[in-house]
């Protein structure tokens, strides 16, 4: 499966992860900014996934997406100070 195909197949994970994670954008931050950070994290997950380590791609991607959200919030809050 090509990286682009895997990315497109997993793209819905970004919305699902944000909806179920309990992570909300801080006041003044647009939800779309978090979604974009999640999409970038998913693309990075597609490129760095190593199935020989034993995790499924979905498990790996969900973790990367969630950390992408949290990183974006941290960066945004740092910019606001």
C-alpha cells in the first residue's frame, strides 16, 4: 500500500481521535488548527510506521495524532504568552 493510499484510508482517524480524546482547543484557538495538526501527525505516522515493531498502524497513528494535537496546543499557548 502506498503512503498516499494509507494516509487517505486513515484520514478519518483524525476527526475520530479529536472527538473521542477529550482534547479541546483553548479559548481563541480554532478547531481547524487542531485538525490540521492531526493531519500532519498522521502523515508523519504514515512515513515512520515500522510494522516489525509489533504495533498495528491504527494504534501507532492514534498515538501520533493525539500527541500532534497536544503539541499544537502547547505551541499555540507558548505563542500567546
